[in-house]
């Protein structure tokens, strides 16, 4: 996986696109990824962009999400990309309504009619998992760990069945519990890409880089929405949060 998977088809000058795709991929050990950021910062749109990139490479994609959220806030596609694009036929969307549904579904990943995926995407984990409410954090943490462990195991099973790595990418809104929640998530999702406001736009970069991630992989991508399409406005090399 590389940063271009999230914005490589966004509208931008040709030289900027070439520079983005020239970035090397992240190490294989970090293939499971968390994409975090504030509400309405474009996480779902970037997730669909990643699905499109993988599908155009001939990979099978499984996207787990809530129907209500997707209908209320449809993702924005890159300019010139239509929903009729043949690549979308490789993107299977499964609507789930609770954490129980999520656990049950991923436990059957070996028996899916379309076969195991090459890429497993989960949009808005906290909302999709329907985690316990209340002031006590321990029940929420335990439920979250159980779901993350199940997703990780599902990706491992898919990898074994496909004979090639299945990547897991999860989106999550920035949470008030901050470092504690991030610590839990990073146990299963070691690569964390974070979105922050950047004036009238947003910026995407690696959060808490680890020593084994080369500096050549790092960049900050500044993106926005123009004419109802994702637009890449600029890139700064060697930058992380």
C-alpha cells in the first residue's frame, strides 16, 4: 500500500500525479491501516478511492458499512470516474447494522459467494460496531478489541485462502479518548494515516511513524472538494504528523 492508493486518481496537474505515484509503498508489515480524522473530513471518499484503485488492479474488494450513513453522506469520487466504471463490479458492498452482524459476517469470510477479498474495508468502525455507551470505558474497549481481533483474523483467513496478502483498512472518527483509543487500534492496525484541517482544505499524512518505515514513503497530501470531486492540491515530501 502507498499514499497514492488514497488520492492517486484525484484531480490534479499531471506532474503532481506522477510525483504521487512515484512514492514507494509502505513496508508489507504495515499493510493493515487505520484512516482517522474529524467528522466530514473525507474519510469515506478516500476509502472508496482506495477501493477503486484496488479494483482497477484486478483485486476483489469487500466494503463493510452502514446503509444509512452512505445514503446520507455519499462518497465523492475522483473527477471523471463514474459509478458505471467496470472496476466497481469488483467492489462488493455489505450493509451491516450492528456489532453482532459485523462479527457474524466476518466469521464467514471463508464462505462468501464471491470468494475471499484481497482488500477488506470497514467504514466508520465505532458507528458500525455499535459499541456500548456509557461512562465506563472498559466494556467499550473489550467490545472494540473483540471486533478488531475478528477483523484481523478474517484478513488472515482470506490471505491463506487467496495465497496472497489481504489488506485491512478501517476508518474511524477522531475520538475524545485520544491516545488510549489509538493505542488499542494500533495493536491491530499499525499504520495510521490521519486527516487534519488545512485552511479550507484537508491534509493527509502518516501519524506516529515507526523506525522501519522509510522517510521516502512519507508525504503530506493536501486535498479538497471542487466541483463535487476530490482534488489533490499539493504534496509536501518527507512530512508526517
